[in-house]
């Protein structure tokens, strides 16, 4: 299948892990992909998929604007945005009542505000192409006690629903994916192995940790024309960890 021939996608946080899987999957189906990441490792991903690496800080409006301009200049426009960038692998573990305030603000600037900044930067480019689609990266942490990380992801869910209404008139759909525990370098750094084992044993209906490729199919579906009448939704891809009514 080449569902994305002639389409242009930006994937933030695509230098490794889940974002890299999204970028590879999009390129495999014909999309021109912009790998937007602070890490120079993104250049190797872009080379692999014949895309474009743009060093991007999603918490910086100027950097995000430059990312969108680079994508449009190189590939002629923008059709899709995947807001995957986040502070996670290096995340401090602390409580809402005690976390350093400056750290909290910088964390939220990436994990919540970054998705909004990127949407603001690309939506006019999408409108010029007749519409497009945005996928935000949420987490099952949004429905569980997960401190300021869970708070940020709950905000991503609300942002998804608000943007779906604000951008729907431009033909831009906005949805989110909420992964459960995924085997990535970042997850192995933050979550102790014993805790992951307990989550799999006690909470997951499917008794294994997910992989980045387990998420890629949902991302491609939500961006594709097969999801043309789906917007404002948050989809759990979590092995049955969270059940919502």
C-alpha cells in the first residue's frame, strides 16, 4: 500500500523510539517525512527514510515556525503532523506539590504546549492543501495516577478535542493515540523492570509489553483517508490496560 504518495508528514520526536517507528511507517507508504527532533540522531533516521531532518525544539515558537517553513519549502506543503515529542526518558520523578516550579514549566512546555505550538505552525499549510490530519501522542497515564506526566497527557487529550473543533472547518482532523507500556529505550530508563512486569501481569489483557510497531498501524490509519470522518478521539493502544466507558 502507498496510501501517502505525494503527502508530506512531520513527526516530532522522531529520532528514536515510537517517533522513529512512525516516521519509518509513513515513509514506507510513500510519504515525504520531516524528522523533527532536538537530537542529532534524527539525521540518521532522515537519511534512512530519504526524508528531511530539522533540529526542532517544540517548546520554542521560533524553532517550530522554522520547522514548518523548512518542510513546506523542501516538499511543497504539509499534510500531516504527528506530535510525538516529549520529555520522558530524562523525566524527573517527583510529586506535583514538590516538583521544582521551573522544571515543571519547562516540562509542560514540551509535553503539552509543544503540541499546540506545532499545530499552530502547520495548520495554514494544511489548509492550503485542502486539509490534513494531526495525531497527538497521549498515554494511558492520563487516566491513572502518574503525577505531572499524567497531567500533561490529560491536557493532550483535552487539546485534541478542542483543536478538532477549531480546525474541522479547515478540513483538518485531530486525534490522539494513548499507548500503554511500550518497550523503548526511554521507558526502560524511567520505569523499573519489576514495575513493568507487574503492569503486564496485573493490568494488561494481552500479557506482553507493546512495541513501537504496535502503535504505527493506528497512527497510519488516523492520518489516512480511511479515517476521513474521525476526529476529536483518543484511541487506547495498550494491550487492554485501561477500559473507559
